[in-house]
């Protein structure tokens, strides 16, 4: 399935099926959170959180795609992402876009 952040797909006529979304909330265990706290003291990338957010993004995309497939979509256009801190060490990733069918 094609996933793009543009409102159209060049060379394709699209039938809009509706909005689709996927989200997930992820957290790290306490030991990794403590390690991240130490990293915060000295600066630099917090690898454990970078990996956590990448995995969360992939999961949110997959949930969005699954919803689009259930509607019979060929693609999702105008895809956006949002993130929010839910609590210390936990974040939500939301992916949303418009499910479309090629006509």
C-alpha cells in the first residue's frame, strides 16, 4: 500500500474513502528510564527513546494501514504524525491520513 504525505498521487484519479488513523502508547522500563536520565545530565541522543519512538511510529502506521485496507483502500494520502507525552517515560504516536482508492 502506498503511503504519502501529499494530498494527491500524480497520474492517479482518487476516490476518497475517508479518514484513517492508528496510534500507540509506548513506554520504557524503569532501568532504561534511569539510563535515559543519566544521558539527560550529560547531553546527547537518548538511544533507548529514539528506538522506542521509531517502533511506536511503525506500529501506528501499521494500524492506520490496517484500517485503510479494511475499507478497500489502495493508498493513504496526506499522512501526518503527532506525538504527545502521556507521562514520564511514555509517549503516544498518532498517524492519520485519508484512505483512497484508485479509479
